[in-house]
């Protein structure tokens, strides 16, 4: 049986979510845009799911847009706000440690659409400060996008403080600056109250919190300037055209509601397991280096353990873990049989070798003490063996 330690990549769909979705594949298959009963049944189901999401985000029903996933939400948010505000300015602020869905969108706007982008460098723990954001704002700044939780290191950014700095700058410069956060890794672990966070836009992806793949959420404050990016219909209040994925949306609403309601029960245990796992690795494997804030630090995602090893090729470690039934990942992208350095760790100032050879272990609600014990039994020997075989590049 696989010990699954890659919950930052995806999660299993909760059986209760599957059960809720099933009718919308068969008997209740109507198009939500149709005026007859079968279609209106689907429309009501979507509206109920919108209420569930809005409840978790402390938002209005009409501020919730269902999308094709976190990447779709990030693209929509950044492009939609940037184009809507282009008459006021063309400057975007983000960080060099964002998910590629944000970085590549900003790069495209910079290279093809006449925008300028400032990529803020995080500190050695991955933090981007409110002061950095404030210092980067110019009279041309219209969009700021800083992720809530980093998908590699688990670093939690000071989103409310950044929001306050942005609002102060708005007063100074006299025009709206839209603040977006990629919160894909936060659902089920952190408070998603949009009012408390102070954001205008927030992205989620259902498969990160035991919902279906291919469905996402974009919170869009109705007062935030936005230009739709997908044309061809009036769905989602004219903000994202295309027939809605009724089954996926129903699953998303239920999954998010369940994940948020279970936070108080689940997070303490995951925090304990992750701390034990990380401390065990650091104490038993020489030349192991924790990436991000200290274990147990409130600025670190409770389920994340990201550690780099000197003198190994991390791909060999991952293959050996898989052989023993342990599913994990590198914080880097694995392509064509080679591991590229993590852009996140490079941005944090980590040496190239450590940025290339990081192991990301992310726990979930199914993990147990026995899982941790098994990793701590297996991993030190794997690293020792890979090093002995000449794992240093």
C-alpha cells in the first residue's frame, strides 16, 4: 500500500463528494443555461455550491466564479484586472517565487502586451514583506499578485499586511490597485476569509482539498475592475463563458465546505506528524537543509516538509522511495529525465545544488504515525546509498 506524501500535488476525491457529483452525470444532466426544469435543477445545484464557497470565503454569492482550475483562475484574475485597469497604468507586482501559473502569465503580459512587471525577491525563508510591496508600488501600479502559501516550501505570506500597504498606496496614488492571491495550497489549512485577508481576488483549485480535478474557484470582489478573458456566452454573470461543469462545481462546493469545517480537528495532528517527520530527517541524515520557515513556525504551512540534501541527485531518491511504496516529489520540475533547479529556492538565495536536490513531503488527513516511522526508517538509508554511488553532481 502506497504511503502518499504529495498532497500539495493533488488529493483523493472524498467519497462523499463523489456521491454528491454522480447524479449530475446521469439523471440530472441538464444544461444550467436552459429554461426548462432539467436545466434549472442544474442551475440551482450550481447556485447552492456557490453559496457553500461564499460561506467559506465570507463573500457574496455573486463574487464567486467557477473555473477550470487554479491555473485558469490565476490567468483570469491577473489578465482580467491588468487589462481592465490599463488606462490607469501598466505596472504589475509579483514575487519571483510564485507558481508558474502566475509567473508565466506576468511574463506573457510583459513580453506581449506592453506591461512592466516587478518580481520581488523573497528572503531566505521565502517571505515577501509588506514593506517590499509598498516600496515597489509606483503611480503606474495596477495589479499586485502574491501567493498565500508557496506550493514548494509551504511559506505563508503576510497577506493582510500586504493588503494594508496596498490600500495605503491607493490613497496616495489616487487609483485602484487590485490585489490577487493564489490560495491554492491554503484551503483546508488556513482561514480563507476574503474580508480578513483584504484581497480583491483569490484563486482555489478543487483537487487540492479532496474535490475533483479540472475545477477551480476565483473569488472576484464585485467592485474590483475586471475584463472577462473567455468570450462566447453569458455564464458566470458574463465573466467566464462556457457551459458550467455542474458535477464538478457541486463537488467543489461540498469539498471546500467539508475541508474548512474539519480544519480545527485535522490541522493539529498533521502539524504534529510533519514536525516529527522533518525533525527526524534533519537529525538522522547529515547535510540535510530545511527550506522555508522553521518547523512549527506559524509562517509555515502545517503539512509541508521541504528539505534539500547535499551530495545526491534527488531523482534517484524519489525513484527509490517509489520502489518502497512512498510517493513524494521534488520541489523542482522533472522533465526529460533531469531535475531543473527550483526557481523558488533560487529566488530564496539557495545554492544551486540544494535548489536542484530538494525533497517535498506534504502530508494529509490520511497519514499516520506509522507512515512517518516508515519514511524515517527508509529515507536515511536511501540517501546514504545514493551518496555512496556518486550522487553528487
